C-alpha cells in the first residue's frame, strides 16, 4: 500500500528540490516513510473515523491532529493521548476565502513544540498544507476536494514536519523523523492493537466462531447489499453496519454490558477493514467482507468489555 500511496503524491518532486546538497535525501526519506507507514496509516484512521467523512480526514480533524502534534511550545516531550475533535464546522468554501488570503481575517497561531527558534506555524500555514494536499491525485468521487485521502495525508505530514521543525534539526529527513516520532507517541492504542489480535484471535474465538458461523453468516447476508448492482459482490457498508449495531442495541445499556458509542462502532469498522493498495479503487474497499464483519463484532465486544468499569473481560 505504501508504494501505491507514494506514487500518487508529489513527494519525489518536492524532495528533489530540497536535496540539492544531499543526493541521498529522496531515497532515505522514502525508506523511513515506508518503515513508519503503519504509524502514518493508523494515525490517519484514528482521526478520519472521528470526522463525518469517516474514510477521509476533514479540515476539523486535521486541525485537531496538528494542534496535538505541535502541542507544548518550548517542550520537547512528545504529545500524549489524542482528544476527540470538536463538532464539525465547514472549511472555507472557496480559495478566495481560505485562511491566510487577503480577504480573510488573521488566524491565531497554532501551538508549536520544539526548541527556541523553531518555526512555529501559523494556522494559515497549516491550512494551506491541508488544501494543497487535497488537490493532488486523480479527480473522482473517491477523492473529494475538501478532505484528505491516506496518500494525501502522507504528503501533508512531510510538508508539515519540514515546515515546523526545519530550524530545530539538521535536515528535512530529521524534521520528518521527529514528526513521525511524535505521531507514534500520539497513538494511544498502538500496542493495544497488537494485544487485541493476540487476545481475541485465538483458539477459543475460533471455536466460538465455528459454533455460531451459520447464524453470523445469515445475519451478515440479511444486512448487506442494499442498492448494490446485480453481479457485484455484496459487502457491508458503514450505514448498514451502524443500522445493525443500533438494531442489536449496542448503543444502549444492557444487563452485564456497557453501551458503546457510535464513535466506537465507527472505529471498529475502520480498524476491521483490510488496508487496500488502491484506496481510490471503488466503494468495495470501504465495505466489510464477512471476515472483516466478524472482526468488527469482536472489536465492539472488546470495547464493551473495556468500558465496563474499566475491567477487561471476555464479551
């Protein structure tokens, strides 16, 4: 997936300009981005699934990400647990009214971390990084103009890192590495995702799945394919998943279990989806196969168990 994302960005040209005195910068940067692609992908999923766009990162979610990434001016410690974004507000409607233009009011500076002399970015700077990244890649319904796909987020992260920390470190590569280090610290559940698979994809889960497979498959088939064209493989959309979750009462209190939030249900959906190499390849990559549906149920059950007085138990 990294190679497909990287090809869609403009990073080769961008880095080539910065590599006048460093012949190895382009390849070194590509190697480090590949090594840390899981961090980039998981950060993107975390913030995208908190916005109304779900599969792309909206303007509000981008601003929350930037604020947390650059938090703590004068403090070199990485930022901690990410917060839930505020309610969605629309981004500037036209290029003429975008922040930083002559027709828009001055914006407050975004908090910045790092050493004295660091290039703390203004809100208008980070907004322009967002909007510039939104314009790259092939045009189409899977690539909206006002939110970021994963490959666009990849480019935006590099631009943001170089712009924010270029004066604190020796090279653009070091600036991006500092950015990725801080992003990794922001992922509150990076280790938890590994623990999830170790804890729930086990022999006991497999036995339970085999015993209930017929009912699970019937449930899946009854709630998929609304509006699908004949001959197209039917998968479960986000709306169908949330409808099923509501029908099952997952958002309500019940005996012996705690309710989950719609955000938990969306996060479970997003994390259960396999990462597709081509995220612009069509709606299928944004829908659950049967096995992804099973993982989605497991993730919701896990969220219920963890939210029940903080005690972890088999759900």
